[in-house]
C-alpha cells in the first residue's frame, strides 16, 4: 500500500502509530504507564516527523484500582485484567460493545488453541511473505544500483581510453615516437 506520490512530501502521509503493550516495564525508573516517542535527532535537535509515534504502555505501572476515566484506561484494564473475568459477568467498566467483542475474541482463542495457532500461523506466513518480498525488492534495487555503477565505470574507462587515443594521435601527428613515451 503506497500512499506517496511523486513530488509529495512526508506530511501528506497518514500518521503511523506503533503500540507496544509491555507486561514488564521497559522504563522502570518512571511511574508513567504511557510513554510516547517520536523519531528525533538529538544532535541537531530535529524531529523527523510528527506523523510517526511509538506508544509504550507499561501494564505494571497502570493502577487498575483507580477509576477508569478514558478508553485508554479501559483498554489497559482489559489487557491487565481480562483473563480474570468471565465474559458473561463483566464489570461495569468493561461493558461496552468493543470490550464485549474483545472478551469474546479472547475467550475464543483461549478455548480453541488450534484456532489460535492457526491464526498465529497465518500471521507468521504473512510476515514471512512480506519479509521475502522486501528482501527481493532490496536485492533488485541493489542489483540495479550495481548495474548502474558498472555501466558508469565502463563509460568512464571508455572515455579515458578515448582521451588516451586522442592524445596518442596528437603525439603521433607531431612526430613524437609513442613507443618512447
């Protein structure tokens, strides 16, 4: 899926979010359970783009006993506590259309290991296929680059040879013995 068009700049692209749900803290020195990162060059103090964000959700840092006040809190509660609840008797905080569907999906996967493994297998195959496609694309690009470089080198050698022949011809016309040079 290629969103970019020739002549456009990156700001025209749709934002890209990566959400890392961590069951162990990545940054244990902070009490924050939601950390946000963007690509940034520390040396020149330049942010590459505000369209790329990595959200790290540190589940151990989230206190689910506090009141759930947002959808983010609801999802964090789900990720941290869903396995402790029955989808038939959800706490009020999880009684939304999305949470009921998420609980149903979780129950289906935990009940039917074969289906879950099939799902995982399909994802693995997709990742593998995409990896091979990417590697093939990179190899084709590298091959074209090598061919261009080889052609450039051939032209430079040809040009050098023509220049040499030109100077040898001039020397010969002036009566200078080429073999003595």
